[in-house]
């Protein structure tokens, strides 16, 4: 069973790497964001609720070359972002939240369930 909750979240500044292309390669993009976090002088390891993924289309419907997915972590206002990492903001509001414990391989199935059922 998948647990979905509705949470009121505060606004957040995000460090984002945008993934374009084959959904099967999202893991490679995630590795880039993890490397960025590890390279910082401050601890950027996200706590529960501070890492996000934003889908812009159903990977089962969108052609692989048109697929888009943003991977993001919450960061302080003072952190300088550069290279592939861009700044975006998550506005305050109510959000459907799925928590994932364990392997990242099961995340897409959980998220897909939310949109389809």
C-alpha cells in the first residue's frame, strides 16, 4: 500500500537539475545532483521532505525524447548555484506527498500510481 498525505509546505528555494530525454536515464541526472550536494562545504544531504521530483509528462505516454523531469533539493538562500544546477522556488501551499524509504528504483511506480489511480 502506498501512503499519500496532503501537507501544507512552506515556500522553498530549490537547487534543480532538469532532466530532458529518456526516463530510464533519470538516475544519471540524480547522481549529478547528489555529487553537487556532496561537493558543498555545508551539509546538503536532504532531510525527509527536502528532496523533490517534478514530472512534466507521463513517461508511458510522452516520447522519450520529449520527457522532462526536474530533480531538486532544498537549499539555503546563501548557497551559490552554477553549472547545470539552477534555482527554482516551490511556492507555499498544499501538496500531495509520497514518501520513499529504500531504493530509488521504486519511486517512479509510486508516483505513477498517484496520477493514475
